C-alpha cells in the first residue's frame, strides 16, 4: 500500500464557503480520514497550500487548521512541481485569468462555479485545458446532496412514471445591512464584480436539470433588483447593480417543463432553503437539501374546490418521508474525492470545464431573455 501525496493550491479559500466547505469539510476531512483510497488500495493524500492576497488572513487560517503551507505569491505556488492541482474559489470576475495561468503551468484545474461571467470566457477555459491536456473539473455540489441523491434514486427506479414538470424554489431573505447585518458579501449585489443571482444560480440549475431531468432546449427568464440599496462590509451604503431575484422557465428536449424561482428577497415557508417538486404520472416528490417526501398515485388525495369551508384535507399529512438507508457524506467532499481519483487514476469525471461553460451559457441567455422579454433557444456548446 503506497501513499500518493499531491499538492493542492487553494486560491481564495479565506471566504466562508472556501474555508468551510472546501478546506475544512473536504481537503482537511480527507486528510483526517487517511486520504482517498484508490482501486489498488493505495491512498491519495492532498497537501494544501493556501493562496490569497491578504497575508494576515492566510496566516490565521493556516494556523487555526494546522496547515503548514501558505503564500501570497500564486506564481511561486504554481512553480512548485509538488503542487499538481490548482483550485479556484475566487470571486467570479477574477477566475478566468488565474485558471488560465494554472493551465499554462500544466496543473490539473478544479474550480468553483460559475467559471466566468460570460460564455466565451468560460469556453476559453475549456478549450485551453483541452489543448494543454490537463485534467479539469467544476464544482457541481448539489448533485451530491442527500435530498437530490434520493430524488435520483426515485427517477432511476421509475417511481414517477413519465415526469411532467419540475418546480424549484430557492432562496431566503438576505438582510440589506440597513437594519441587520447582511449574511452575504456585498459583491453578490454588484454586477461589475461578478454578482447577480442569475449568474450564480442558473449555473447550478443547468447541471441539476441536465443530470436529473433532461437537456435544456429553451428558456424564458425575468430578473429583478427588488432591493436597490444595501450596506457593504465597511458600513457604507451602495446601490445594488446586480439582480437579487430571478424567475425562470426551462423547456427540456423531452417535453418536461421546469420552473425555478431564485431569490435573496424571499421569506422561507417551505421545507428547506432549496426544494424541488417533481410531478409525474405515477407519483410526485419534493426534495430538499437532505430529505425527500413522496406521494405515489395510490396515495394522492382527491380535493374538490370549495372556498366556502375550511379545507377538509391536511395536504402536508398526505406525503411520506423517504428513509435514509445509507450514510451521506458532505457533498463537496464527495466530489473532491472523485476529482482526486480522476487526477491520480484517470477515473471518469464528467463535470468538466465544458459542463461549467454550459451553466454560464444558461445564465447569459437568462439575462438576454430578461432584456429582450422573450423565449430563447439554448444551442449546443462545443469546444
């Protein structure tokens, strides 16, 4: 049994998600468990080097989690042959230049989504990685959430019969900072810094739809800046220039219709921050981040419209919760393990930069649909 120690450059992980999901709950958790086991019984041990612009933040983060290597010099990290993987969790508008630099250095590339702020830039990353012959991948974490894995199990086992429609509800109330501190960074609401819920969430909806329900054929979208004034991290008021809500409809090539509402200006009265309701001829399901409720055809109630009396049916009680028959690991960690195996063993990893570009394409078409106020086709993308 051998160990494969592989250096992982982690650029931009001083932010909340980069620290929690990618560093602590993925890379460090993998190290704590002894690595990722390969098919022949060897173990892949990731060795992170933290990279960023703020030396104080990097030093504190490294010290807090026992990480020995950190630097503010990306070129230095890329020049080290020990480092075989470059991971990017920077703000979206900073991603393209840094990922291209890593590709030119011959590193395998793994990055957060969206991979760029426009389709052409996203495709340029996929083309550069292909030309350089480097392995590449994009974070598509929601595919590995327990709730969506349960939903996929139902699909694979024919529970729904013919799927008719999908309704996605995502979001929560993000405070403006005028009354309570905001729980998301201000760049999310500045278009010039890569902000906007369409760019952020349509990249998610593309891979969720493509992998679970069918290929997106056309879309119709309207966005909004519902709350135009917010307060940034310094306490200064600013005008929001990026959309904080989006209402999208997607037509799939198999006839399924998907409606996704995405909002940072909605108060939650549903099972989770994200819910997907799938309706089919033989049954329906509602999946959240971790749980999934089902209603088969035989258990479907028969309501009769009568607004003059209280409803005789408690509709919430007519659903059954799917059991949790297995242990589900952290979604980000599961995909990290798959990418590490891909780099070391060349195992399949379908979630590459081209797939990431498809998410950016859907967002860009969403903005165009909003501007033109009409349906748009979603053409196939090729490298």
